[in-house]
C-alpha cells in the first residue's frame, strides 16, 4: 500500500511539474518576442506598441476577479483547460491581424484568459503536493520558459526560416502549445471549487483592498510605495526587451532573453537562504542593486556597441526577480495577519503587477517614442533615466525602509 501511494504521489508530482512547464512555455514563446514583432515587422507607432503590450497588466488586474468567480463554481483543472483553449484561439486570431485595433483586441483577450492561469496552476499544485515541494514544482515553470527559446531555434532550423522572433510564428506556436496544455490539463488531479458558491463575493477581498490596513505600518507603506515605483524601470526590460535587442541587432532574441530565466532558476533556489542569513532589508537592497546594474550595463552596451554588456543586464534578471519581488512576497506574508495573508498578496499583485505594470508600460512606451528618431530609439538616454530612477529608489530603500526581523511580527 505504501509503495502504491508513493507511486501515485510521484505520478502526481510529474503531472504538476508538466503543467507548470507547459503553462510558462506557452506564455514565453509568444510574449517575449512580441515587442520586436510589433515594432520591426508591423511597423506600429510606439504608442500603439505600448497599448498592445499593456495587455499583460490589464490581464493581471482582471485575473483576481476571474479567479474569484471561477473558484466558486468550477473545478480548477477544468477552468485551466478552458482558459488555455480560449488563449490559443485568441492567439490564432491575433496572429492573422496586421492592423492595430483588431490586434490590440485579440491580444488583450488572450491575456485576460492567460493571466488567471498563473494563480490557478499554483492553486492546483498546492492542493495536491506538500507546501515544501511547491518551489521544486514551480521551478519547472522556469524550465518551460527557457525551453521556449530552444523552441525558437528548432523552428528556425526545421522550417529553414531566415527569422522567427520578428514574425507572427511565435503566436501560432503559442496557440499550439496552449491546445496541447489544455489536453494535459484534463488529466490533472481533480481540484474542486475552493470556496462555497453561496459565499458573497466582496470587491474589497477580490482586489486585496481589505489589506490596506497594513499601510498603517510605516515600513510596509514605504515597501509598497517603493515596490510600486520599482516596477516602472523594471518594466522597460521586461516588456520592451525584444525591441531593445532587435534595435541592437542581437541574434536569437528569445534565447538571449531567456538567459535571465535560466539564472532565475538558480536564484530562486537560494533566495530563502539569503533571506535567512541577510534579512529582508539587505535582500531587497541586493535586488535593487541588481536592477541598477542592469541599466548601467545596458548603457555601456549601447554606448560601446559591445553586446556582452547586455548579457550582464539580462543575467541579473534572476537576482532582481528572486531577491526583490519574491523577497517582497515573503515580507508581505510575514507582516500580514493569518486571516489577511491572501488579501495582502492580492493587493501586492494588483498594485504592482497590475496598475504599476500598466503605468510602467505606458511611461516607457512614451519615452521610447520621445527619443525615437529615424526608426531607432536613443536607448542610452533611456538607460540613463532608468539607472537614475533605480539609484534613487535604492537610496530611499536604504534610508527609509527599517523592517523588523522576519522572525518577528
């Protein structure tokens, strides 16, 4: 009986790991090169590129509403399968568009369906595996993200293409991966609705706004404001990275950008150790220093024409994300009362990855348009602006953020 139970547990972990792998691969294979395709192939105006790329932030803001409704009426694995099918359908339609309005519409619809799947996959994984196993299962999401780069190289050679990242083929590939993922989702362990459907749906709970009481704590208020602001410089790379590399004539854009996710896999593993040994303040400061290093490296890369500087800025992505943003989630979990932990994480996600990410996308898009001349942006100026922004935030964190130990409440 023990052997049977062990085998079932192993099979379940394999299913959950494969779920993470497919979900993050389908996201990366089309989203990472999208900015380059919009700007270099479709020749959209910069403000139009910014509006299309804001779809991720729109999806992030809507995901909590969609998730809250879905949690009351449907099994999580079935919702995941349906959302993946819909994402695939909208990507197929988006790939066929060359005009801005319909392209914008279908990309937004795809993200409205895709973004809720990030929390759904976590819910399913944590419902069927011990909490201490979750980081290992989630790591396969990063593996899937990296695999999307390999996918692009295979496509180039198998289909004998001259280009892949700057075409609409990544969206077709993303749609195919969506449909395969949906079929695999139907084989996942049954995960029934987490909330009684008769329970009232509170707008404050869905958005996490009920956790605003945490803002009474000066240190948490400083943390939230500075984290909200940090997403603006972070967004320049995260959203417009493929456009930057395309302008600088870097080959194999998706593979190159995925080096950051490869580093992220390592840094996510050691984030907990750094938190314990260094404390939350130093951990967040290390992450902010990495953000500053990225744009200083990018500046030198743009000024000197030496592409290896860009690789430095890309590789530190794992430090930025693992230490600063994951570290921030850990800090939020630590300071929030037990009954408010979910709402606090919801508030952090809604403000930072929703509203903050939207502002960052539009702000950086406006800057790109402002400093774009003759089809190419004056990237060194933008990197200087982002470097100064990051440096100011770093100084503010050092002098204004004074949290208590993670072991204290």
